[in-house]
């Protein structure tokens, strides 16, 4: 062990003090010094920007509180945005819950909504659009694997003004809004209540 350390120490080239000073002087005014100065200037700019930000926050606490609140809300929305897998899992779970209910007491709106969404998912027509703070599920006219001219032509695709008609669901804060709304009273049939009133 001692011999290996001794060999490694002997193998290291040692520069005398003058040679080290000469190598540092060669770097002055060269490319490395300019790159170092560039990053030093960026660091100083960021430091000054944070100092100014702190002074502005002290001088206008209400405005800075509103901005920090909005920034925090934006971060929470981005973090809690549901995923595509969560939509598929929740859709299957809601469909199973609906299947456990008999036909006579099953809500027609819930049944039609889930049948329509599940058939679109099975056909490959559901698309997921990530908007950063939320996720939009929309129904395309054609499946993703259809290579017809109508499915590929950009001029025949739906316009943005008609996009709201194809929205199936919106996911925000870990929830799917339309899916939850469709399943609110899935075990209450409106036809059953109409029959009892007459």
C-alpha cells in the first residue's frame, strides 16, 4: 500500500511556483477570462434583480402579496393537474359503479354520457390536450390510426371556434369536472320519479 502511494506521488508532475504563475498569466485576456467575465456579469445581473425585487416587495406589500398568491395558485394548478392515466382509471371505475346499478333505477344521462365516452375511447377518438394548468379531453372526428384524406387534411379539421362542441371533459385540481357532474346522481332515475307522481 505504501509503495503504491509513493509511486502515485512520484508520477504526479509538480510545477514550480514560477511555472504556475506563467500558466495563470497566459489565461488573462484570453478566451477563458472572457467566458468567466460573461458568467460573472450574468451572476451580478441576477443578484441585482433579486435585490430590486426585495426592495419593491417591501415598498408595495399588497401588490407583491397578490403576485405571490397568483404564482402559488398557478403552481398548485400545475402540480395537481390530472393525468391521462387517471382519466382512464376514473372512467373505468365510474363505468363499473354504473353497471352495478339496475336498469330501472339507472340515471339515463349518466348512462348515455358514459356509453358515449367509453365508445369514443374504444374507437381511439379521444384526444388529450395539456394546457399547463388543466387538461382537456376532446373527441376527434376520426381515430388516430385512420389514414383517410378527411382525417389528415388540415382544412377539414374542426376550427377553433367549434372546438368547444367537441370537449368531453376538463381536468383541474385532480378532478374531472364533466365526469363527476355526470355521476352525481347516477342511481336516481328521473323516469321512476315521473311514474310515482302520476
